């Protein structure tokens, strides 16, 4: 069992002078499933390659438990890895590719075959075992590559975009399998993706990265309800958060956020205090479309808006609406038949109104 500690780690690629990872600190617990999530180019793969030992660390320390691994080879670190590009041995069959890590460890043939069959079944590639990598589709090769990592018994699993080439249905099944594998092995796993659905479905905690820096490292509930900044509030959640510029007004000693002359938001007491403390004259409001609904209830506030689009998505609709020149979205039940030009009344709870400092884009928490 292994905890992975990343302390003040930087990665600078001399070629191109790219500062790909900046002062990264991550404390990954023993047996934890952590996802690194962020847009393309934010430094996810660079981070993984430093954990694995395929890339030098420009400065800082990486520890496996209490051992500093900066100068250890990938073999010495005992990590199993699978990458988006499959790196399979082209001249070996799929079965031989899968068995390779076991053969290296001197596992007897009979046991190897059993393990290969077990993994192949789990990843739905049993019928491909006698073929060569060149005969397989991208998604099939990706599962073989994943299987070759899973067949080992490493200290840590490192998986980089390993499901990116699968169709939605198969991806969902594989996510489920991975989760099961993690639950049964209890090994530390670090999983890289730019797909928030994968990250949130799999991981105990998600490290959200942007522009080479860690933005927030938290569980899905925290990321969703207490995003540290606008980037996280925008990146996490589907459809993404509505952001509206607002003027801070005081009416009868209460703080009201005025978006335009016909649209006010009423934040809860805690946020009113925070806005007061900061002395802000303007804020950016963040409200998730899921929290703007047609459902009234005690303690809820309301607003009116004009429907621009009612998008039918099966189990829910997304209403695109406007008030003055401000546009935003709301999630409504599929029964909602509002059409363009209709006026709707939308309700929200004051505690679902997030407020961001317009200069720093930091969320007031
Ligand atoms: N070997 C390299 N030499 C020079 N620059 C590199 C090298 N590898 C990556 N970079 C740069 O470092 C930055 C981070 O790249 P990295 O591959 O870590 O991003 P990523 O988050 O994995 O992106 P993606 O989601 O596209 O895989 C990018 O600007 C990239 O161009
Ligand atoms: Mg990458």
C-alpha cells in the first residue's frame, strides 16, 4: 500500500521553455482513487510522467510513503501504467501482450493463462486474444493496454486517458469495471482525464488543474457546491454554471445583487457577510442551471425571464432564457412545453447563489 506525496513540484521543459507544472502539491492517500482533471495542455500528463519516473522533476519532491522517488527508475517505483497511446508490442499476440508483465515476474504459464483470461473477460477482449495489435481498433487496443497495466500487482496504478477512444456505452461499462477493480484491490490509483464525467464517476477526490497549476483538490460534492474559483465552477458540472455580472446594492440593510434593473439575486446571509467584509461594489454571480427551476418552495426567491430555446434532452430540458440583455440557463422537467417568447418564473434557494470577486475570480466561501 502506497501513499503518493507531491511536494512543490515543478516541470520546466528546456525545449520551448515551457513551465508545464507549477508548484504542485498533492497528498494522495494510500488506496485512494484520484483523478487529475483539466483542459488540454494544463500539465496532467507531465505530472503523471513525473510520478511514474518517465520524466525528470525540475524541482520539488515526489514521495511514495516515506521514500523519495525522484531518482528511482519506473521499475524501482513499481508502478503500473497505461497511456492513451497504447504502446503494445506489435509482434506479440494480444494474449502475449497481456501476459508480458507476468512473464517478466516469472509467473508460471498456467497461472499466466488464467490471469490473461480473467482480465480479457473483464475488458471484453476475450475474442481478440490471438490477434496482433495492428488488427485491432483504437478502442480495442486501449483496452489491451489497460489490461496490461491491471494484470500487474504494482504499488500504484497510473492511467492516462485510457478510455478516451471508447464509445459512450463501452466507456460507461469500463468505468464500472475500473471502479470495481479499485474497490477489490484497494490500490492507489491516479487517473488522468479531461472528461469530468469520468473523473467524478471514478475518483474519491479530483485534482482540477488549469494553466499548469492546481486549482482545487476535493471530492465531487465540494467541487460542485464549494468551487474555489470561477474556473472550477465553470469546468465542473453539466450544463455549466451561469455567470452574471452584478452590482452590490444595499436595500433595507440586506445585500441585493443587481444584474439589471429587472433582475436581482438575493444571496444567503453568509454570502452577504462575505461581500460586506470584502467591501465589493461588484461581483460575478454563479448559479448552476440545476438550481434555477420551475419549482417554488419555502425560502425560495424567484425571477422572471423570457424563453429563447427549450432544448429537449430526454430526462430533462434545458431552457435558455434572457432577462434584458442577460442570458442564462435553467434545468426544467421534460414536461415543460415553454416556447420561444414565453415568460417563465424561475425559483432558486439563496444558498445556491455563488459570488466571485470580479478581479481575482475567487469564490467567496
Ligand atoms: N516533451 C516536451 N517538451 C516540451 N514541451 C512539452 C513536452 N511535453 C509537454 N510539453 C508542454 O507542456 C505543457 C503540458 O503538457 P501535458 O502533456 O502535460 O498536458 P496535458 O494536460 O496532459 O494535455 P492533454 O489533455 O492534451 O493530454 C504543454 O504546453 C505541452 O506543450
Ligand atoms: Mg495528456
